[in-house]
C-alpha cells in the first residue's frame, strides 16, 4: 500500500473520530450552527485561522512566490488587513446584533436589516455557487494528493469528500472547530518546520538568491523577484481591493464570529488570527522561491509547494503532506458550512417551513451536507474546469454584499431598495469590466482568490 495514502487514511480517521466524539455535545441548533455561542478566545482563534491559512494562502501563494518572488506575500498581508477590519470594526458590531436577535447566519442579519427577499436573493446565489466552489476544493485536494502521493483524481476526490462530509455532518460547526484545532496545529507545525529544512537544502538565503539569479539570467527580473514591490503597485493594490472585503464579509467568517461568547472574544481572537497571518505571510513565499531555485521548469506554478516539500523534506514528507492536506480540507469545511446554512437556515426555514423544529433543522442540515458531498464528487469528476468558470460569479458575490453590510451596520438611512440598487449596479459594473477589459490574467487572479477562500 502507498505509504502516503496510509498517512492520509490515518489522518482522515482521526479527523472523523474527532467529529463523531464532539457531536455528542450537540444538543440543538445553537450548537450545530454557532457552537452554542460560547466559544472561548483560543477556540474561536483556531476556527478562524484554519480556513484563513487555507489553500490560497499556502499552495496559491507559494505558486505566486515561484513566479513572482517575495512580493507575493502581499496576498496574505492584504487578507490580514481585512481580518483586522473584522476584528475591530465589523465583528463586534454584528456579534452584538446577532446575540440580541439569535442570528445563525449572515442571511439572518440581511433579512433583519433589509427584507426577506434581499436575503433570499443573496442566499440563493450563495447556495448554488458554493456547491461548485466545494467541488473545486475537492479537485484541489485530489490534485495535491496526485502530485505528492500519486493517488488518482477520483480516489483523491472521494477521500476529500468523505473526510470533510463525515466530520462536519456529525456535529456541524462544533465538530469543525475541534477538527480545525488539529488541522491548524499540523498545518502550522508542518510549514514552520519546512522553512529551515528547505532553506538548508538550497544553501540558505544566499544560496537561494544565487540559484534564482542563475536561473533567471536577467538582472532586472531577479531584482524585482527579491523586491517587495516586484509585482507592481497596481497588482498589489488589486490584492487589497479584492481580498480585504472577502476577509470581513464572508458568510463563513461572520457565522464563526456569531459563536463568540462575548465581544472581547471577537476582538482578541480575530486580531490574533490576523497577526498570525502576517507572521505566516513570508513562509509559503519562501517555499515557492526555493522551488524555483531548484526546479525552475515546473510545468505549473501550483506544483511548487508540493514539489519542494516532498523533495526537500525526505524525513518530514509525511508531515508536509499532512500540512498541505490540512490547508485544503480546512478550507473545504468552511465552504460546506456555507452550503449547509444557505440551504437549510436561509432558504428552507425562511421561505418553506418557518416553524421547523431544531431537531428537524439539524437532520435537514445533515441531509444537505451529505447531498452536497455527493454533488461535489460528481462535479469534481465531470467538470475539471469548474473553478475558472466561477471567477465572475464570486466577483458578483463580493459586490453584492459589501455595501449592504457596511451601510446596514453603520447607518440607519440605508434601505432595502438602496441595498438592491447597490447590488444591481455593482453587478452591472463588474460584468462590464470582466467582459470588456480583455485581461485574462485578472480573471484568473480573481478566480484563484474566491475558489481558495470562502
């Protein structure tokens, strides 16, 4: 048996077992959707940092580091700034409203602040779109496993879906929190251990720079490669414009904020998450640059992270594989959380059966989770390009939510009609820019952001 597959199998069993054990603490919808609203600072920090340092901040940023150098760190830095905004501006305010009114989802707030029709529109877009995003996450996990562990795509998709569906289905948000505890620990330890080992392999920082310069044979390019503005001010500003909102308005993150036991917990945990993201920002970039130093001809930039961790960590490759797998699977459970809450709480309970009991709502959520897993498997196998197909869709989600959320929280003058108008105008402008700018790299960039983060 492939020993890499054995490592993943054992790790998967551990995550599922944790989910099943924690599920015994689930006594009602409060526990299943928001962890009983009693998350202490450390646990809330863990469940925030696990998806925030997910696939995009590891595989994606290492790939950008491979091609563009150290300035790729701005991706995570921009994300961290958005997290700080959530910590001190958005989070405490929306937590207080959610606590007073018993909200479970962002959709609950949108209906409270505007009306149920605006909530329904946003929730329907989210429910349908996140099914395809979930399929994309499954494909990403399968692709990583195929590179590192030589597992075929179908097997990788099945492994990913079974693991995340089973542990999330068992106890919902509460099970995901404790699975995230393991995932975040493995992930952070794996990447922290990787940096000195990989740098040692390439001859330290001096050796890294010498090899990169030799591979490029272009002084201007190598200078930009080691410069923090190497990507250019326009691209860096684009990171901030697109990533910052994603990290303070995501329905998944808002739902996690609801779980805090008090406002101070929101501030402490979210600030700590942003701080860790800042400290982490240089790690995947360094690993990507090391991959370029030793293998500049890799056929795809996203091969950089799995390649360098497999080739440069001969005694830690199992830890490296678990770290990469953790990054992907923690992002997948955040997407699954969004799918489940969108279908059950925001659509079913709000528009079909408002009087559904907690017990039935939890059963329905588990059914939706299983169905999402099955549909995700099918989409991941049949539609290999599903991620790129959603680049415009998730741009539309961002422009649909940002203005209604911000103005709704901080002014009483915004109305349902204003929210709808801002959404329509944002969609029209976004579609216009996407259709007429002719910049394929820009579209691919947006796609990467929204498919790797939720």
